[in-house]
């Protein structure tokens, strides 16, 4: 693969040489300092060289190709049978020594990039070309290449795991009695391959090894996108140390985390789902194929709460007065990009004592037990899997907590807290076993650039979902819950195939939300048709405003999933700041899945989807895995001339609107809820045509009560009108109380205000731009394109107020509009 990068371009390089060596486990030991806005400490990497995992990957791929019609029962070395345990037992029972390893009193002899001056750097190590070609090169030394940017790396050393008491049990060869590189590597090999039912013991040994003394510094160098490490004399990955410790600290301007203030004005820091993922938080292997587990000890001032991707609901341990430690772990191998952390003065939101959520624990509907009771062998690498846990498979509602700034606890109690149980139960009723054992939900600061983000065991939600009733909150909650299956438990092997995550979540959010509301089938269908109508309008707009090359769901075509020999690759347009605002992968993916569900029938489609989840959870997938298994598992009469090649051509590898979708939208009749909206639009057009002073008394128009999605459609239709009088706009606002509606409705209302220069409502636009930053970027463009001096002044004034706290990508896009 060509790894030539344009320094001025927007492609994101994944530099890690994952074909030669893989990180199997990370142990992080970190201090969070809000005064300096730095996270500092160590990370210990436990590695496995390529000889072992290449054979496993080859057998997995061959088995997957030949047996997808059997649910992809892959031939792994040892099927993972895990004893049935209670779903709540996955919690931390051991508190490890939390003393800081890093010595903060040492003099920082850093270079201009903040990296420790390693006196023995070899010339040429920082060459990106060489970084991407780091296998065995005869007399050359092996390079471990990690994805890394915006970090100050201070020191790298080998960890003496052989010095840890009890590790002798991992030395199977009696001749290895003298401590050597070979002995230490053998210990790590045995440790990382312990069977899943010994996961507690494994975590304990990881923690003990991570605190062992170093046994020699390693040479390292950094460039823009990577950290390269070598050991003198180690010519292959097999010879390279398999346990290394990196001493480092983040930079305040690092792109993986945002230092900001919450809605109560208290300092906080959190991972923002940055285009560079987590490489500015810790050195790691970013390619999705690098599936790893992790455990982390994080220290912060006692007034702060640390939330993280972790299976345990961590509680603080006081170390000394004013300082607490938090410990989390994950035993399910996941890409490093899914690691998430948030540190702030969050308050846990609990149900009022008088409230009762008992009714929400009932499952609205249930597919056949046969879909869920496949407790047994799974196809993924070995880990303690909930799909093998009989009690977990029937757990409709997993344990969950809600955290928020203190000023938003009331809003969370009124809406969010009430919705989580029915939404979790609905998801279980559709897809079965929850892949993760628990869930934390955090309302993040106002500068969060989207409405939500899902990570293992934790979900971020924007404050925008808390206003205007339950509809937006419920649909967004369902969308992020869906990512537990599609995006996390099943991840895309090639990041360019985002539709495998966002398309599925968009399609499933409607299904989950209908089940959570316990709607009758006809009512559910009507609401889903209305949402399809809204998405169709958005897709048409997206096609007109986005570059053709960014409208393709499978841009690499036959090269999808391919990497260089080292495992390095490039994500096209991965750094484009406008990409995070594009909806193509959501919308085209949604319509493809809706098209398939309608062709097959809901019962057939969702029955297959549960089989697919069971076959592929814990693994990385490509489009062909889903499509091939789908077509092989449906009756011949229902295939209706569908083929993988046709779907590639029509839906995944072409820009523009897919032809089958165009035909469907032309032929389809408008749903009842949309027809009701059209009738209301006609009334408003008639009202708008009336003279201000009527000569004779006319009967006032009577307007119907509309659902939130109907209100969005109504306002979109009215945006198509050339002129609306300010009197009409005042009537609109008064009739529907638009200032109190959810953020989706208020966004369209603000567009109307801007279009028709309704100055008396400019305050609503200003409030939206400050409080709903996840959705406000488009409005800045509307304010500027009008060429109205007052509107442009409003845009600049709002931007000046928020730019310091605004998400970096959002701020860049808005600045390009304004200046």
C-alpha cells in the first residue's frame, strides 16, 4: 500500500506495524492535573509477536469465507467455555498499589517537541517510510511503531516481568533458568494467552508486572504521527521485549482530549471522539485489527469523578487528603480507539424515591427463545463473553448509572433516567444479549460536537437531548445503545466502511424507539415512515452539498481492508474537519438496511440479524461478511435477484443517490403522518396570504397537534416558502411553543428566523448557538450567507463567546465561514 502522505492533505495515517507485533494489553497509571492541563504517567504494553497471531488470523479468514452460512463457526485454537456467573460479578475486587511510578521531581531534559533526549538515537529512525516497513531486515534492528501525536515521551524501558513473585509458573521450559530476554518474553506469551476463566488472575498479574522494575532503557524517536522504539541487537519481533513501559505526558493542546468547563462552571476533561482518536492520550496501536484489553489507575483531586470504559462500576479510593484513585478494567478485546475517559465534578443522578420504573422492566415483545439461548462456543478470540453466560442472555436491562453537572440533574431525572430502562429492554427484545455488562451515561459539556457517542460501558450525550420532551432524548439514546452491537461488539475492519456502524445504528434506533414506546405495529410503521421521509430530504440535501468522493460508502472497493506489509494504512479524508458533520454514511447506510428489511420482511430480516450478531460479535467485519451471510441465510424466493455485486454497485461503491432508492421514493405513497403535515402547511400558507388588516371577520384557522417529527417536517416545508410574514412567524411560535420544543425543532425554527430576518426572535438563535453547539455549525453558515450586517454581527459575536471552549473541528469550520 502506498504510504506517501501529503503534509497539507486531510488523510489520517495509521502507522502501527500491526502485521509484525500486536499489543494485547495496556496498563495505564496516570495523574490528571487540571492546573497544568496535563495527564502524566506511564503505560505498560504487553506484546505478542506476529508468528502466533498471523496463523490465527489466517485460519479465521479462511473459515469465515467457507462457513458464513453456518454462522461462521471459526476454528480458533481453543473454544472459550466460560463458567456461568452472575452478570454483576464483573467488578473490581482487588485494589492495587496506587502509588505513582513517575518521579515528578526529575529534571525534564526534553527537546523542543517535549521528548526526552535519548542519547543513542540512530540516524533515520524517524523516517516515516522506514516506520511503515519494520519487519525483519537482516542486520537491521526491529522497530516497534506506535501511533502517537501531541505527546511528550520521556522514557521507554523494558519491564523485568521475571522479577515478579509467582511468575515462575509461566516458564514452561526447565532449561530457561537464567533470566534472559527469551525467559521474559515466554512469561508474557503465557500471560497473554491465559484462558478466559482465569481473567481475574490475569489482571492481577498484569498489574503486578506493570509495577516491576525496569531492566534497561530502550531507544526511541518520534515523528509527526508515530513513536518508534528499538532495542540494540533485537532484529525481529520475536527478539523484541514483550513488556515495555513508556513514561509520557499529554500536552494541553493535544487533540484526543478537551480541557474545558462543564455547565456548572467546573473544570473537566474528556475524550471527544477526535479524528486522531486516542493517540494524543497514550501511545497505542490505532488500526482496528489491534484488539486489546486494558486496565487503568487514574488519580485526581478528591472533588473529581473519573469515568472510563470499564466493566466495573469503579468507586474512589482515598490515597491521601485531597487525592483519590480510580481503577477500571476491560476483559473484552477492543480497538484502542474505543477507550474513553471523562474526569469532572460530575454528580450521579438517581431516581427520586417516589418514582417507580417497574413497568419499564417488562419486555414489550419477545422473539423466540431459540434466537437467544445459543449458550456455547463463540467464534471470536477468547475472552469472558456474555453470549456464553446463560443469565446474561436473558438480562433485559443491564446495570446503569447517569452522571451530569449538578445544574442538569433535574432535567436528567425528568427525562433521561426514565427512558434508559425501556430503551435497554427494547434493544434486548430486538437483538438479544447485551454485549456489555453495564452502562454509564454522562451529559458532557456544551462544546461536545455531536448529540452522542458510544464507547464500551460508557455513553456521552449532549445536553441538547434534555429539552423539549422525550422524543429526541429517546431516539438518540436508542441510537447510541445500538452501537453496543454495531460499532463496538462488531467493529468495521476498515474505518472507511463507517456505514457498518452508523447505518445500522440509524436503522435500529427507530425499531428500538418504537419498542420502547410499546407502539402498536401500525403506529410504529407510521412513525418509521415519517422518519424515513425526513431522512430522504436530508440525504437529497447532503448529495447536493458534499463532494462526490465523500458520498461513497466503500471507497476502497476491492482494496477494502487491505494494509501495507507492516499493517500501516491511510484513512482517506480522516482529518477533514467537515467530515464529522456529514451524514452520508448514516443516511445511505440506513436506506440500504431499510431496503433489505422491506425486501425480506421484518421477521426474516431481524431473525437473520440476531444470527449475524451471534456469529460475529467480538470480531471485525467488512461489508461482504454481512451481505454474504445475509444472502446465504435467506430462502431463494426472498432473494429477489439480490446479489453482493449488485448491492456493491448500487449502494456502496457509487456516489449520489442509489437508483433502487430513487425508484422506491418515486413509487411510494406518502405516509399518513406526512399527509397530515401537508394539510397543516396548506393552512399556514393560507394564513400567510391574509392581509394584515382584514376588512371582515374571518374564522381563525384551527391547527392540529403535531408530533415532534411532524413539527420538523412542517418547518422544513415552510422553509421552502419564499416569504413568510413576521405576523405568521409570531403565530407559528405561539401555536407550537417553538422555543420550548426539542433541539431538532428549534434548529428549523432558527433557520426560519434567519431566512426571514425575524429580528424579535434573534435571541433564540443566539441561545441555540451557545447551548446547542452540537447542531449549531450549519446556522453560522446561514447567518453569513444572508449578507445581512446584523446577522453577520450576531454570528461573530456568538463565535467570539464560544470559540475558546468550542470543539477544535467545529471551531475551524465556523472560522472558515466567518473570516
